[in-house]
C-alpha cells in the first residue's frame, strides 16, 4: 500500500510540487524547534524572575523589620 498517488507522464511535472512540499515540511519542523526553544528559554526566565521576586520581598520584609525594631527600641528607651 503506497501512499503516493498513481502517476503517469513525465516525472518533471510532479518534481516542483514534491520539492515545495518538502520545503514546507522542513520549515514547519524548524518552526516547531524554534517554538520549543523559545518556550524553554521563557520557562528559564520565569524561574529566574520568581527567584528575584522572592529575594526582593525578603529585602522588603528585612527593611520593615529593621524600621520596626528601631521604632520599638526608641519607644522603650523613651519609656525609661
């Protein structure tokens, strides 16, 4: 069972169409590979952004903790 249709006549009549289909298939494979590479890189970028966000929130909470500690220390020193 051959998937190719029955052809009659010169092979040069069909060659340009076969080449065009091969180019389209090759371009589709290249596009799929590029898309998967892009998704991989975007996944890595999202992971890095999450880590940066965690570090940023840790720094914000640290600054807030220092400010509150200084406020409590000043209140305690004024109370004595």
